[in-house]
């Protein structure tokens, strides 16, 4: 289901871009801001192809735990992955995403991360270490606002290194 949903979003976005390009070529004035660049880059298609089975596997694994808090947080995380894939397709089609697009993507990520942290802190039936590992993983999505390549590498490494602390407690069965 996730595979088809993601593919459907990509296809709809590509159709919208084709219509905008046709309007621009026909003088209809419907050209996208920034101008079109062309087909979706190979790297973006590879990312989407690699993420689809991982999203499905993550959702299936969360469902087997039988904890609605974990299932909801995992679904939120996967929603952000899908949104980033759609965003990358759009970025591949146009020369520059708008500042509003970046803000919308960051707002969605922030809302989902805050919800995971709220559940961990306030819902006594939620497994705290699992919820904290999920909440920490949302920070990885902040790469879209980093403008400096050197800072990006350091920042992502730091965010990535935050995840194992609580994830290891889960693995060691400390709830």
C-alpha cells in the first residue's frame, strides 16, 4: 500500500509538472516559478525505490509490537519520508524550491517530532526508550535547511549518533 501511494504521488507530481511545462510552451503563462529542469534525477528515483520497502517493513514491524503509540509514531516518521521524497521530485523538476516549501516541510517534521516527544513524556503506557529513539530520529530530516555542506555533514552525523543511545536500550529489552 505504501509503495503504490508513494508511486501515485510521484506520478501525480510529474503530470502536474508536464501540464505546467505545456502551458509555458504554449504561452499560457502557467510556468512554474524558477523554470523546469527536466526529468526526475536518477538519484531521487533510486532513493524512492530504496525507501519504499523500508517504509513498508517499518510499518509492519511497528504493527507487530501491538502498541498504538509506536505504530502512530512510526506512521508519522514514514509520512515525513514520503513527503521528503515528493519534495525531492519537485526539487528535481524545478530549479529552486520556494522558502514556503522548506518551511512547510520543516513545520511538518517539527510537529511530528513534538508529538513523539509529548507521547514519551505524558503517556504512561508508551515505551519511553522506543519513543525517544523515534523522536531523536526526526532530527535527521532537518538536512533541508542546512546551506553549508561542511555543517550539513557534521550536523547529520551528530543527529544520527543521538539515535543509538535509546535504541540500544530497546534492543537490550530495557523497555
